[in-house]
C-alpha cells in the first residue's frame, strides 16, 4: 500500500495523520510499516511541497504532481525489487546497488511511460 503523508494520508490502523519533514526522504517506510507493507510518499519533501502548492499553480490535481507521484511509485517498486528480488541474500556494495537501481528504473520507466500517458496528461486512469 502506498500512502501520501500529511493531511493526505493517515495511518490505516491508528487513523492518525503521518507527518514527515522536508529532511526525510521523498519515499519512506517506517519500521512499524514494514510488516504491514505500507510505503509513504513524503508530502513535506521539497519537490512534493512545490507540486502540491496551489498558490504556485500546481496542486494534487496538477500534471506535475501526477508525474512526481508516478516517479515516487517507481522508487518504491525499485526498492522492493532490490530488497526482495533474486539478489536479496547478496551483500551489495554501494556502487553495485546504484547500478542495479539504475537498471531497474530503466526497465520500469518505458512501461510506465507507455501505459500511463493519459493518466499523466489528464489524470484519467487506464481502463483495466
């Protein structure tokens, strides 16, 4: 499950809003969320705040927010793939992790771009 922190997302169990700061990563999984398979998009991250700012012509219905949101989903998918994928038992060096991260992103982005063009442009989800 992917949720957006702050006034947009509440902890599914406690119903309390979850807040992060601008210093926290754009995508975060708290320790208490790992077993519940919950990931958070940090609405306080600098770019998230910008793209959610209606006063600057953006907001949660803007194309820019949809792009940002999609990119964070890709971050989450890649983190899951690298953490639980075939190399889960290997101890990766930082440079190997970065190379595998880039390869996974390069694998996922073309499919997202092809399948989600309409969503990015208009907010309309693809028909299933």
